[in-house]
C-alpha cells in the first residue's frame, strides 16, 4: 500500500481485517480511504454529507480564471486548426453535492487568434474586464463584457493593471513605442487622462481604504515621477543622476518610500511626497524591493534575500538560501527555500529558521490574504490542500482534492486545479 505523509496516527482506529484480493480499482480505493481517514483524523472532523465542488470541462491548452460569481476558461475552439480560442463563462458552483457537478457554459465569445488572455476580472454593474495581448505585434487591449451575456460593451488599448470603484488604470506594453498610461471610467471607457512616457516600471500607493493615492513611474531615461491618479498631473519629478546610463531601472512603493533599483547594483530610497532622498546602499544583483512588515526585503538575482532597515538602508540580515518570499507579518517571514523548495518560517529580525514545514507547492493567488494555500501530491489519489501562515504554526490540512494533478489557484474562496484528465476541478475553500 502506498504510504501517505499526512501526519502521524498513533492509535489503531479499526480492528484488523483479513486480507483479500482486490478487484479492479481496489488499490486506489484503499489509498483514498487511508488518505481520507488520516486527513479527517488530523482535522478532527467527520466527512461532510456534501460539499461544493465541480468540474469544468476544459481541454488541455486551456487557462482557468476564477471570478466572484463565475468561472472562466480560455480554450482552443473545437475543430479549429488556426489557433482560434474562445472565452467561456460558467456559473459558480453554490450548492453541496455528493459528486462533483459538471458545469455547462453560460455563454462563449471568440478570442482573436494569436492573443493571450492575462486577466479576467469582475467589476461593478455586472461587468467583466478581459485583458489580453498579441505578442507578434506587441499590442494589448482590455474589453468590458456583460457578465450575463458576454456582449462587448467597450474595448480600449492597454492592459488594465488596476481598477477601483468607477475607473481603471491601463498601461500599454511594447518595446517599439513609448508606454501609454491611461485612466478611464469603467462605465463607458471615457478617458479621464493619458500620458506617454518611456516607463520601465509603474507602481502605486493606496490609502488604507483602498483609494489610489499616487502613481509612481521609473523611466528608462533615469527619471522618477509621482503622478496624481485623478488628473495625470506630475506632482514630483526627480531627474536622472549625473552618472546615469540608460539601462535597468525599476521603482516600488513601500509605505511612504519609493525604492529605486538601478542597474541591479544600488537601491535608493526616496519619499513618495517630494522624492527627497532618504538613503542609498549598494546591493549587488538586487532585482526588487518590497515591504516586509516593519522592514524592507530586497530580492537578489538567482535567489537570495537581504533584509534592510527602512530608516537607514542598513542590512539587518541576508540569506542565500531563500528562493522567494510568500507572506510576512510583524515578526515572521514565510519563505520558500532555494534548493529544496521547502516552506520555512523565519524570524524577521534575525533570519533564524523557526519552523520547517516540508515540501509544499504554492497555490497561485491574486489577492492578499493573511494565509496562503499549498498542496502536496498523494500518489494515485490527488492533492492534499493545506493552509499556512507566517506565525510558524504547522500546516493546517483542509481537504483532499481527488484526481487533482496541480496547476492550482485560489480566489474568491474557491480553489481550482488541473485534473489528471486535463479538465479543471473547482472546490469551495473550507473555513
């Protein structure tokens, strides 16, 4: 029998039974039973009478997008040989069933050949934003569709990188032409303002209530600009340094700081309001800077991490063993180890390893949450779904996703994974 690492069972829960030869599928059934018993023993609960789960009948080559009230796929058009695709909308499963529901499309619309859909996102008034680009021409566009019918309401150039109640920020992506930033009203795509610039990176600062406060742009020419999101007016502009040579430059917002990485070698901290320099440090191979609770974390090319004091830029600690950051709170860091892909909890002040969680695969997420979902394969069965947070507590096992093979994502309290037969499975996340 296949051994399944779901924790330790210290007592026999059932009396031994005589062995007998299993019929077809008997081995897999036994593995499922053992996995489910172990999972429920750890969770301290009984199997539910029904659960909210469904199957999306997508084919290989499809992409899945989870929205608030619907599930979408971008799939090859049946019978087409020219690379044509279509966007299909499915209802969100909302009732418990013993067996997974097979979802049927509410509507479908064609996707122009050669386009890659990057985002399908719900907005107010029964709208759906669909952002796509065509690699051959370097063009991009965002469409607003009616969530009930799929009817197109408007189409504008650029990728919607941020939407807030009433309006959206769009950006074009092309190597041959300047970047265009544009703010439009969501209802009718009326342009509020637009500007053209040689942007290398675009980030923004939001207030605690989610209101967009500032747009921060770093240009390939070496400038840093702070833009008013409502008018497009440049509030503050910092010219390039005297020794700047056109090259790699990106900027990120962390609290009231703008951190600028130039040519993967230096980090300069500026105030968002006024772009006054606070400090500058040399960090070889730095590729990004993000806020880490009360500190700053600088990612290094090829893996590795430096943790900086936001007041001075001084290095608190560094590690070559970190591949990626997952979640941070005021005292801890949940991270992925560089060579082993294991999940670790570190002390934020010192970098000391507090907890080793073992090897888990991340479930992709598109919105912030204080926990992260992870999966681990159970041979011949599917995936164990668990929840981790930065505190160092052991992974909390949540569910056994039968026949799931990987490529998982979570959004709007749902988790979706590619099934082993190529379709997608959808499950309601447990509380």
